[in-house]
């Protein structure tokens, strides 16, 4: 794994972490305790897969970090900046440093690919500039470069609703990269895609996070995919961290601990055969 | 008759009815209530039945007085006809501009708080509950007779119509697309602009064109209260018993209404 660059060092908090989640708890209005004291420290630009069964709190954890879901208690540090306690105004500034990729892509369907990609820059332009789509030349150049990088060169004027699922997710990734984020939050990026496209998308996310030396938190329900593409796996069970370690440490016992009893032999062997992208 | 090997199944009755006795009785009571309401309305209105006796003769007489249409009147009404369309178009455009902020104010998911929502809803109701012709009376009193009063009347009635339908579209907008824009750190105004407005664009365009079509029809009678357009000429012709002119005006109105309806249908069919 590549070491932390000096540029990243400035963004670390006092304990040297890029992201630190401390005793994060979320209780929904119905009384459901989705997160129950989750702590998680990311010190390197690594791909962290978050696994767990439905309802274990994976989505809530990711969404608490940029406060699309409002945490009940706990702290979240992005470098030296605390996220939970800040005002809406300060939150908007912090959100510009955190990019998110969604399961349902969440592109603005009736806008073009270019407009969607440039929406990643909204935080840096004013209202009238965004109304008339007047983005700075370096943003436009950056958008073309990012579209080339994700394999969508030439699609800039296509409307989002005319794209396939895999293409839409590539636009979602391009939009996230346009933020030049310090942290990537990825919420079930492959759940709406076929298996082959899912692997391509995971590979792309891995490559881009590695190229840019940024950490990524990836919710994923496919254990084999998580093992293939992650540097580290965090298992959630009933809102608590049940496992935190390298993919190689995942055993049938730990999977049973996270998900409950099942025959895991196929899952684990397949993952070992197809491990890729890791140095 | 052959019997099947099992014993008769007594779990189900022999006769099936769609409605229970209670539902049937309730149905008849509702029917009786509606019939009573209709009978009450007729008796309360003091209708002069004698007028019905020769109604067909009166209708035939009117038709004969209208025929043949006085086509020489047509050049006189060309300008007011065009003015009618201008009133409808300008009124609709003003309503469109005003309806966008009003729609965001009146939609639950974009309004600031309960108070602003109540203001938005109150403005919607005020605009919608007053007929265009009544708005015309009000604006003739303010601006004096003429097209300006007509434009204001059309705009005042249409803004609530447009804002109500757009506000409903905003409330139904896909949450995921909005969240994605919020997650980029965009300001609230930018989220509305980039995350919501494109989603409601088809509704915005569709209802605006549809409202324009309605406004062309409504503008044709605004002249009755002095608010400009062809209505003034229709009203004057009726008052002078110039029935042959009335037929020409009605025919002309029919033509522009048909054209506006065709344009509106064509545009709405092409929105995607």
C-alpha cells in the first residue's frame, strides 16, 4: 500500500487519521437503533469494505458521515474537522470534501452527462453560474478528462436517462471525482448492476481511489466482491462492529458471526481465486 | 349426477353475492338522497316552465337572424383577435415566472417551515378561487379598461393553477437525485435548481402550455368586463342585436381555440 503523501498529512487530525468515527450512534424516530457505538479509524488511503446483512447499519453508517442521515450521538472527524457538531453552512463546506456514489446512481435523469458531472463542482460556483451552467474552464477541462478516465469520452451531451446502468454508475463516479474529495463514500455501488458490470465498476472505483490516494468506504453486500477489491473489511452486525481486519482474515467463523450460520466454503474459495488489483 | 368422492364442503355458502344486505340498503339510501337533492334544487330555482314550450322556436328564430354571417365584419375583429392571443400569452408568461418561486414555497419538501408553507398555500387558494373574469373586474378597476387589465387577470388566475401542479410535482420528485446534489455540498438554492427543477420541467412546460390554451379561451370573454380582446366586440354585437356579427365573432373564436388546442396538444405530446 502506498504511503501517505505530505499533501494528505495536512488533512490528518491530531491522531494521524484521515477519518475517525467515534462511538457513532443512530436511533431512528421509530426507536430502531441502527448504529450502536460504532468506532472506525482510517489512517491510510485504503479501500474499506463494509459488509453485513440488510439492516445491520451499513447504509446508515455511510450516510451519517456526510449527514444525509443525522447521527444521534458520537463524533466523526474528517482530518482535523469534526462533522457531527457543525452548522448547516459548515456542513456544506465539509460535504464538498466528501464525495458519494450511490446504489441507484442518483443522476439527475433529465440532465446531460456533462451537467451531471459538473454538478460535482456546485460547491465552488455561485447560484447564477450554476443556473446558466457557466463553470470555470478548469472545471470543464477536468470534466472532459474525468469522463475519458471512466470510459465515457464522447458521451458528454447524452442525457443521463439514455444510458445503461453501468454507464450511469460511471457518470456517478465521475461526478464524485469532480469534487476532488478527501474521502469517497460508496453506498452499494454494484447492487443494481449485473455481475460483470459490477466487477468493472468495483475495479474502477479501486483504481481511482488508489490513483488519487484517497480512502474509500464501500458498502457492499457481496462478500466475494468485497474480498476481491478491498484492503480492509469491516463487518457490521446489529449496528456494532463485529469484524475489522484484512480480507484474508475473513473465515467461515467470522462470516457466521456477521451474517449467521450458512455454508461459506464456496464464498471464501471463490474470493481467494479471484483476488485482484491489490499490490 | 356423479358425486365426487369427498363429502360436501360446508365451509362455504351455496349462494355468492357481491354485496351484503347492509351494503345494498346503503346503496339505495344514497341513490334516494341524490334524487331528493336534485328535486329540491329544481323546486328551489323557480324555473319558468313556460319558456320551455317555445324554446325550439326561439332557437330557430335566433339561428335565422344569425344567418347569413356578416363576413364584412371580419376585418374589424382581426386586431382584437390577435390582442386576445397576446393577452393570453403574456398573462401565461408572467404567471410562469411567478409560479416557480410560489411552487417551491407551497411544496412541503422545499418550503422553509410551516408558516411559509401556509403562506404559499394561501396564495395558491387566493389565485385559484377567483375566476379570471372576476380578476378582470378587479384589474379594470385598478388599471382602467384595456389589455393590461386582461393580462393581469390572466396572470393572477394562472399563477395559482401552475404553482399548484408544479408544487405537487416537487413533492413527488425523486429523493435520490436531490440527495446526490445535497451530498456535493451545494447550497439549498442550487439543490432546487439542479436537483429538483429538471425533474419538474416536463410538468412545468406541460401545464404552462395547457394553461395557455385555457387562457386563449378565457381571454375571449375578458372584454365583457372591459379587459380587452375580442370579448368587447362580442358583447357590443350582442347588445346591438347584431346577430349576424355575433356569428362571425363566434366562428373566429372557434378557430383560434381550435388552433391553440392543437398547438398545446402537439407540444405536450413532444415533452419527454
